[in-house]
């Protein structure tokens, strides 16, 4: 049996300005597709073999809250989570949805006339926005692998249901496992299934297992260690030479930044007020499937310090997403397929995309209960966010205020596509582990005991 390597997942964010006066027409066009995902005349989404999730969103033209003389133009944003190489992905996009691309982007600045594949690639690459932080719920699980796993799980579940309808036939777990093994091998979709590396598909442990509070504590501890190292360096150098001036400047600068941070936070707390009952059309587009999309846009607080803190926190989250939160769980939240933060508009606004399971209320509840430290670390550097202390404390813990703030800054998603709309992270994980438990090359069927088979059957 073949054992292909894990497929890398990547994030594509393309932001272009909408031509003046075209925003309304473009929104109408996008909604016509978004409200008829399976039946529209522009895009046959099922032909996209490497796209997990895809959105087109209009960020409406808006006036800056911080600088009323500044106007943000309307943007069309494509957000996609895909498998493999960017050039290959753009080629598939063009081959499958070039008609839609030309229809959408004819309303946008700079879209080339007589567009072909090369012009399209150049245009998209020119408008790619760098990712601040990117989270993948189940790294290495491609679109095709996920769909095949879900189909296999359903097939095997149907077979198990037959056992339950035949009370006279009561086989042992070992016999059931053998029967399911045979049916899995007969399924054409299993030909390229990767073998499990551990018994019955128990997921490999992350490189590090750190909670967000612990991570924040380590970060602050790292700062303390730096300061202690500087002080030790001063002592070692006996306060001589230019080193004294340099190290003293660094210490004073760090202290100054911390003092400045607390002054800003106290000022923000005094100026902050909760705006109740935020009105939004976004809920009309939620809870159509097992999954939901979120698009959230907010201005970044002014000043170098806020931008620096934001970029540091996003960098830390991005690293944790790679080495710790890589088994379908982000800071204790087991419902996120993909999420990302990107900084746009010359470092003035922060855009957040998420594809998650369940309702908006439960999703925000998970944020508040399980990941408030990380979220506060990010969004405490943006306007109107509930008052925070030392970047990562309080903030999102103000539950009602956080929910109102989140809803007020959400943006309607006009087009949203999921390659497996009825599959939750939990189901995807179970399907993967069922496949691994059947097709583990290190384990022959003869070695499966009743106890082991019974444990594996609990996945159904």
C-alpha cells in the first residue's frame, strides 16, 4: 500500500481595490453566486480539488474612526485555504473559475484586459497580503483525503448498522474489525491512504504542549530573563566603556515601553464604552451548515508600540500553531478548521478570517473561556476592544462586551464555499483515526486483540 507524504495546507489572501462606483454592482454579483453555491452559472465549486474553504468578501468603503479625514476604499478580498503549491493552485483556479474571476475582477482596479493564465497569476501575486498568523486544524490532511475518509467512515458505519439490526449475530470486536478491514481494502479510495504511525490512529503528540496562558507566562519570563541578562552584563563589565551606555539605554528603553504601555491601557480603559445591541446583517448568513465563516475587520490603535506588540503576538501565535496547536485544537478550541489574521491598509487595519464549527455563540464562548489570553493579546491593540491589562489580561474576559465588539466589527461574507460542509473537526478527526486504525502497516490483522478492536470501534 502506498504511503504518500502529508500534504501541506497554505493560505491565500488577495486584496484588490474596487473601482469607484462599482461596489454595489459587485456585491450584487457576489451574492447571486453566494446564495446559489451549488447551482450558479459562474462557478462549479466541486471541480476545485485542492480548495478546503474559499471566500469572497467586500470590505466596504469606510471612514477611519481614528482619522476622520482618511477614507478606506472598498476592497474585494479572496480568502482561500488550499493544498500544495501556489502556482499549481492558481492554475487550477483559472482553469475552473476563470469566467467568475473575469466577472468579479472587471469591477476592480488594474485587472488586465484579455486576461490569460499568466496575467491572472501576475495580478493575484501582485495583490497577495502577507499572513500575520495562520492556523490549520488538521495539518497534512488534503481535501481529497478528507473527503475519502468521510466517505469511508459512512460506508463502514452503514455496515456496522447491519450488525446492530441482526441481534442473532453477535461477533466479537476482533471479528468486526476484520470485516471492516476487508471492506476498507475493497474501497478504491483507500489505495493511497497514508498508513498510521501509531496503534489505531492515535494522533501524534505536538512538539510542545503549551496553553496560551503558559505561553504568555513564558513570553513575559523571557523578557525578565533578557533584563536579568542585561543587568548581569553590566555587573560583569564593571560598568566600563561604551557597553555601559548601550546596555543602560536598552534597559531604560524597555522600562519606558512598559510604562508607556500601561499609560496607553489606562487611557483606553477611561475612554472605552460599550455600545450595546450591535446591529448586523451577518447572522442572516450563519448556521446554514455544520460550519460557519467569520470575517472580522477592525482598525489598529495608533502608534509604533501598538503595531509592534500586535506583530509580536501574531508571530508567537503563528509559531504555536505550527508546534503546539496542530491537532485540531487551538488554545482549547476544538472547532476551528482554518483561521488567520492579516494586517492591511498600510498597517492600519486588522482582518481576521475563520472557518469554524457550530454556532457563533458557542464559538465566541469558547474564545472567552479557553483562549482569552491569546485573543486579548491580539485585539487589545485594536480600537474599541474591551479594556486590557499588560496586553494579554482582561479584555476578552469581559464576555458581553467582547461579543458586542465582535459582532459590531464583523463583515458580511458574500461567497463562502466549503469542500466538506457537513464535516466538523471532530468528525474529520474520527474519520482520520478510523482510517489509520484499519490501515496501519505496522500492525497485521492477526495482532489485533478484542480489547484493541473494542477501543478502535469507539470511534464510530
